[in-house]
C-alpha cells in the first residue's frame, strides 16, 4: 500500500472493479501544497489543485466519483476528461492506413474516421501500477499491455506512463512503449484546463509559438497541408485572449506545428488567467500541440455539481502530427520492433 504519508503519495482503498480489475485513485502532493489525483482507470488525471489567492483552485475538469467516467452517456459523448489517449491521438482518416504495403483497418468510432483510439481506447482501460517513488519527487507509473488486433491495431504493445510532481510546481508526464510488430502509435494526454476553476475560458490569455497549423477537412481530419498562421485568427505567437478572434460557437479545434526543432524540449503553449493569477506553461519534445476549447463539451454533474458546457475548458494536447499515418511528409508515427517510443510533456504552474 502507498498510504504511508512519508512518500507524499497516497493510494485510496479499492473503489470498484472494472473488467475484473481494481480501480484506485492516487494522490501526489509537493511541498508547496500543489496536489494532483490520478486513477489507474485510463491514467485519468482527475484533479490538479493549486494554491492561489488564499484558496485552492482545481484547474482540471472532471468528476468527483471515478464511476462517472464509465457512465454510458458520458462515454458516448467522446469527451475524454483528463485521460490518456491511445493507441492513436486525434483522427485517422477513414480509419485505415498502410504499413509496408499492407492496409490496416481500425475501428471507426467516428465514422468514417477513428478518433482517439477507437471504441475502447487506452482511456477506458485499467492500467497496472508499476512503481512509485519518493525521491527526488513523488512519482507514480502505470503500464498497459495492448494486445495484437486491439481496435484493429497490429502488434502487442507494452505501454507505460508516469506522473511526477516536482517542487517547482511542474507535473511531468512521460510515455513509453515497445511493440513486437510494426504498428501506429501517437499518444497524448487529454486534460481540460480552466485556470479559474470553472466558468467560461474565453478570458484566458493563450500563447502558442507556432508559425504553421495543419489544414483540416470538414471532419477535422488533417489533410497534410501546412498553412501559415500569419494574418489569420490562428496566430497565437503573441498572447491574446482565447475568445478575441474565435468564431462564435466554434472556438478552436486545431493542431499547431511548433517552431522549435524536432525532438527538442521547448515551450508548446501557455495560458494565463488574470482572474486567478495562475499561469500554465506546457513544455514538450513532441512536434505539435492541438488546441481545443471544448466546443462539444456537454457534461453534467461534474465536480461540485458543475455542468461543463462549451468553452468551459481547454486542452493543450501534445503529440505527433495528426493523421500522420496517412501523410508520408509528416514525421513518422510507425513504431517497429526494437524501437522505443518515448516522449514527455510537462505542465508548469506559477501564480502572481
């Protein structure tokens, strides 16, 4: 058990069973009072509490009870609050792709395309607790074995995710994976942030250091086009309010190619709320960030009885280029035997 307070990591009792496996919630806390809770169900980051202005503000949308993440109405909404996304983030056009000349058909949970891993992606799996650490910071790791053919993807894929909370108020998420057969892989984490703890997010100042964005078709599938942000509403190279230029009722659901060198560790995006004084910076070694302002949010009975409607949360999803399996010009998202998929993203918090 992990409930010895000296570890700054606590494990809940068994909450319930899902598919014959026990579901828990784990709490990590640093010396500054920043506290996160994570479940082994979907590696869901359930809460992210930040001391600001004399109170604790939970900057993540989510549920108070883990059972709510399995409610069928919620699952069918394809919202993915706070969860790991796999095997493949974003949309795969026509739910198919080719590897070495072989056409692979995967599940089309958003016909004709696949979204965020299919009918039952990594967000709905119970992950296995691997390890926890006290030094130098509280850290916890989970693993999941995705079997050959799951959602149509080839290969037995052994995936691992870790969460580390530093005393610099930084949450570092690392993902790793190996496979025994060539497969497509593009993981991300799908936290919905609201630096005010609730309400509209249009007043958040957003900065994304990106000169190009990915062109999309009418189904939000990346087409392979790289388009300049210059002179468009998608230019976030200088901070501006999220709602300054967005189309009414549409917001943003867009992938941005980062200006940083490929595979380098760099700033991907930032957000600031003058109301709460909380600043969020996202760093990654991934080449793109998908900025989503929650157009389709329609979730009842969230934390504190909140109903999450459109534009009450935003996502910074770091990943490889969307639909890269169908665009040869994009950096490859094919993982082969003998290779190790390994990426990390950090969420850094500060207050004024």
